[in-house]
């Protein structure tokens, strides 16, 4: 059983991971987009001022320049808010980075509606969809601050080409430890279960676990899988869950179109079609509010996940009942 | 080391490159003739004189880096690479064909030696050149970065983001060249979207601006040498060229930006090219 260690923004995990990479690899450089503290690049900048380059508020140029650094044998981290790195500069990411298959690591900060009061313009809800459709791109969506640090390190140590690392602004439950191995493309079975599986990503993994623990009391045995690598996705763990539990609920802080839910469904329709209930943003923009208020309003809390599981489980039992 | 300093020799290479551009585009049945002919003298000067490179060692660490931002002039780029020794010029005829290493716009993953960057979406190359130049400076490398742009391309906003950053980072190892032929697909730059005053624009962005006749080999080489010697920051060369240069009947006609000659036009075009010499 996973327990809460502390509340910690995942962006800090990114900043710590980047700094530790800086200590280990002299060719790691970071490019700043004016919001260096906000995206936690300041740890690296303070430790390695000569390997930090300021580019101002110019996201297209940052992505192109990062490609240039990579051509010059560097491993550049280009980091800005997810809305900008995935959307403002998509063409640079597609051609200069992905088509050239260069080891540029892109940080996407302020993912999801949990950004809170800044509102819709700054809440990245489409970045997974954009990034995972690009050839050569690896896409990470780690579950907490500790795992974000591991994903950041893995983006250099386990990925030769481009990688996108998604993380959030607000303090969220930090519950994994560095002992939980981070293997690119491998889903993590965090809780066994036979009745139904929740496949989650980002900090909704914690919400999924809470839902599962809560449902134990109602005798619903829920499996929880953390997909920290959206691409390449772990097909085996998804297909196995579908075969063994029959029903799948996906949970993510992202549009249901194109995100984790879609990625899971793409795997299942090929191999083992089962019903998938997708929890996420339903083709809509977010708004201002406190993160927890928004999570409630848009149905992304553990309570909402539990409701969906109960509903699906009822249908399953009804279907199984002999006439 | 320059492959040659002999201007007559350079002119001969330019002619060979132009003939190849005409033949290969006709064979391909599509592609960009105008800019490819217009840049033939500049590419000749770069690959046979200016660039410090070893065609038999495309990954040689000390080589100068050429970033072709306007990937659509691939035919002249490929011809310069082939004639300077990167690969057999016989392969040029495979341009744009299925399975060819000579993609419509340069694509490194297809394995053609000499391509630094897969590119073709306009407005990206200067940013890449900036990052590469910064990486070179970080490691105190002696090589320079040469980027090639179109004048129409300067309408892309990202160019100016990159221009701002090149002077901010004092990139004195970066020389950009603008193929200043005053035309683009839809017509004259001044009709489509005015880009002047270019000299003022680049100077106000912190660049040293030089200009040359983009068809005069000695002037091109001298201007590049001056640009390389300028150590205060980035340099841009405004190279005045004529789209379609060498084939008198199509020169300066913007309709030839994105067109290939028909097979039956090849002999006449090559005859015109030879008359020019």
C-alpha cells in the first residue's frame, strides 16, 4: 500500500532531476524561456550558470536552438509551460527536433487544470495528444515528484532521441520512492485487483489508488496501473489487465481525445477489445479556481473515479448474472 | 582548405551544378528550379572554397557547419555536395524518387552524406544555427556555422526571434546568407509582404550586414571572408541573385520558383546555360 510522504509539486522533481543530470553529464545544457523558476530550471541555472542559456519569451526559437545544441553534441533541455512547448512550437518540435531525431529533452510544465487560478490559457490539456503523435518522440507523464525526477534522468539515460516530460505546478501527493524502478515504456502495477482496472497517469495515479483503497471496503477488487510512459506504451500490461479484469477505467488530467484514454483504447481494439471508461477533460477548456475545486468540478478526484468504477462494476455483475 | 581558388575553375563547377539542377529536376518532374539556379554560384563558392570540410569525412569534427534553412533548394545543395566529393554525381538523377537518399527536402535519415539538418519548413534554420553556434562557442570550437535563407523566408516570425537571440548571445561564429532575389511563389516580395528595409532591420537586431553580387564568385568569396573575420557578432550577407540565373528565358520569373523543366525543355535550357559562359 502506498502512503503519502508529503505534498510536493512535480515541477520540483523535474528541477532536481535536471540538476543531478547536470552534475553527472557535462554536455547537458538548459535553455530558459523567461519562466525559469516557475518551471524549476533555476536549480540547474544556479549550479551551472555557464550551461544555462536565456532565450526570452520565444518558444519557437528555443525549440529550434535546442535542435542546434543537439547537433553540437549537447543534450539540451528546453522547458516552458506545456501549452507552449507542445503547441506554440509544434512545427519546430516536429521538424527540427523529431524529424532529425535529436536528443532534445522538452519539459512541459503546468500540465492539467490543477494549474488552478491562471485559467484555461495556461492549463496544458492537449500536450500528450500532440507529442505522442510525433514520430521518434518519447512521452513521459510521471505520477509524482519523486517519479518526475526519475523520468527526467531516464530521458537522458534511457532515451537516445527526443523526449517530452510532463509535470504540474501545484503541490500534489508524493508517494513513490526512488527504489521503485523507472523503466521507459514499462507500466507499473501499483495494486493488484481482479474486478476492474484503473489505468492512470500523472497525479491522477494517486487519486486512482485512493479510489481503489476505498473500494476495498465495498468488496470491489481494483487493479491500479501507472502509465508513466505514454509513448512507447506498455501494451502487455494493458492487454493483461483487460484479459484478467475485463473492464478498464482510464484517468488523466488531459483531454479524453488523444490522451492516455485514447492510447489505451488503441492498444485494446487491436488485441483484446473491452469496455473502456475514460476520465479526463471532456472536450472542453478549463477555468480559474483552486486546483481542488477544479478537480471536483471537472470530475477528476478519487471520488469520481470510484463512482465510475462502481458503475462499471455493476454493469459487469449484471452481465455475468445468469438469467 | 579550399578545393580551388581559381575563379575560372569555380565558374566551370557552377555550370556543371546548374546543368545537373536542370536535368535532375526535369527527371524528377517536380521541384524548385528558380532558387536552385539562383544559388548555384554561392553553393559553388561555399563547397569549393569557403567551407572548411572534408567530403570524404562528412563527420569530421572540425568541419564548418552549413545549415540549409530553405530545404526546397535541395537540388543545388545536392549537386554541390556531389561535385565536391560527398557522393557520386550519378546518384543525383534519383532526386525525389521513391527510395532515394535525395529527398524533395533534405532528410538526413535517408543517409545522404553532408546533410547537417533535415529541413524544409521555412523559418526554422536560423534558430538551429544559433543553437549550434552556441554549442560551438561553449566548447571553443574553431568551426563556423553558415546558414542559408530565402528572402521570402524572412516573413516568418521565428527568423526574428532567432535574429534577436544571435546578437544577444554575441554569436561571432555565425554567418547567415539571404538569397535576395526579390521574389517568392506568389510574386514579388514587395507585393506579397514587404520585407524592406532589410539592412536596417538586421542592424537594429544587432547584426553586421554585408552585401554582394550573388553571381560574382570573387565577390562572394571576399564577402564571406570579411564576414568570417568580423568578430563582434553575427553577420548576414545579402546576396543579390536572380531567380533562374543562367537560363535567360526564365530569369527573374517568379513562376519558376516551384516548377521543374519539362523533359523537352532540357536541351534548350542547357544550351542557354552554356551560352552564358
